[in-house]
C-alpha cells in the first residue's frame, strides 16, 4: 500500500510540474505583424505568434498609409512621452521592464478590438484616430520590448546562462 501511495505522489508531482509548462491554445487563425519588418501573416493559433510580434484582427491592406489619422506633431509628442516613460523603467532589471511593457501591450490588446469595432460600425474618424493611436503605441512599445529581449539574450549569452 505504501508503494502505491508513494508512486501516486511521485506521479502527481511529475504531472503537476509538467502541466505548469503546458499551454492550452485555441485553434483559431491569428493574424500578426512583425513591428520591425512590417511583415504580416496568419498563424495557426495565438500561441504560435512570436512574443515580439503584434497580434491584430486582420492584416491591413498593403498600400494603406499607416497611422493616417495621426499628425506628425501627435506622433512626435507620443514619442517624447514614451521616451520619458522608457527612461523611468531603466531603474528595473531587463526582465521586469519587459514584463511591465508586456502588461501595457496586453491592455492595449484588450481595448483595441472594441475601438476597431466602433470605428468600423460608426465610420467615425474619432474612433479611427484612437485605433491609430493604440496601434502606434503598441508598435513603439513592441519595438522597445524587442530591443530589451535582444539585450537580455546578449547578457545571458555572455554570462553563460
């Protein structure tokens, strides 16, 4: 009886630790684009999208001007704000910076579809501008995450981790 209980405990321990690494993912086509190269493609599941790629509802038609509802002055102000924000994150280690920025991306991912739907339903330039703003923020933050991940990998490689 003791062997049975012991073998069950070992089995449960192994199962619970391996289950923590499992990720269940819905089988649905997930469009995403690379914020550096602007390549957009469909992935078989949301879990297949590389971490630095940006998930979108659909790949935009090529030839459409990006962020057509944001003026250059608005983009410049957003860039200035983000640069100040990124500098404030420097007090944290790279992994913490990535986590904090990823939380922002997740929040944008949560609200973006709502504004995309409003923009499509109402054809209002106000909502389209908000969508452009969110996509612009997401692009800039995703690029920062990519740079931080590259730095983190370089540090890990140098230290032999």
